[in-house]
């Protein structure tokens, strides 16, 4: 009976590994499918963690819980990346400067109460 359980767990881990590879290959596809893949992977990983707890197997519980936490984190990042405004802001503030109305504005990093902010400041002409 022990060998059947080990084979079952090995098969479950192999399936989990294959599902874990699916979201990275789906990055070229649309955001919604990628987000759903991460959600499904987190559900499966959580089930694996619960199975490990039921069978009193700490390794299986740890692997399942770690996979679930990572998948939930990636799901949240993909969910937030669907916002067009947030992507446009990220594109804008990733540049060291912008040119608007013939004037060059340099990105400046501000820190307020431990949070980092960016703003663009017009360059001063050199004499």
C-alpha cells in the first residue's frame, strides 16, 4: 500500500510540475488565460497541500503550500497587469526623461513616509 501511495504522490507531483510549466508558456497568449492558469494551479497546489496534511506527509504539505502561495502571487500580479492605465504609467515612468512641448523633463525619485514616488521635473538650461 505504501508503494501505491508513493506512486500516486509521484504522479500528482509530475502533473503539478507540468501545470506549473503551463503559465510560463502561456505568457505569449492573452492575459486572461494566463491569469486563469495561475488561479487553477493555486487551487491544485492547495489541494496537494491538504492531501499532504491528511496523509501526515510534511514534504507534500510544504510543496503544495509553497506552490499555492507562489501561484496566488502570480495570479494577483497578472490580475493587476490587466489595467491599461497602470501599464501606461509603468511605461512612462520607466523612462529616464520625456520630451513634451520641446522641453525635456527628467524623472526624479521622491520618498515620502517610506514610499517611493516618481515625478518629472523640467531640466534647467546650462549657461
